[in-house]
C-alpha cells in the first residue's frame, strides 16, 4: 500500500518546480532554497487539500504550534 497518494505526489512535484524556478516562498515570505523545505511545503499543501498523506510527527506539530502561539503574543 502506498504511503502517499497521487495528489500528494503532484503537490510535492509542483513545489519542487517552483523552488527550481525561484518562486516558492515560505509562510514567512522568504524564498525557499532547501529541497527538504520544498518537500515539506508540498506535503503541507496536500494535507490542506485532503490528499492521502500521513500525519505530521508529533514533535513537528508541537514545534509549529509553539511558533504560532508566540507570533500571536507579539502582535
């Protein structure tokens, strides 16, 4: 059984193409140059669309939640 669905693969491929062109941006607005970060963005977009993608690791989810709460407090 496949770990990732076809839609997730297309989303990651799209993010990789954008990275190569230099148009892929992170949520903070900075240009993405890392291959791993581009893959993570593609998988995240696929999750939002409801594609078959395994859930994030708990450690990454906690870290992301911590970042959003600190951003809310400062603004």
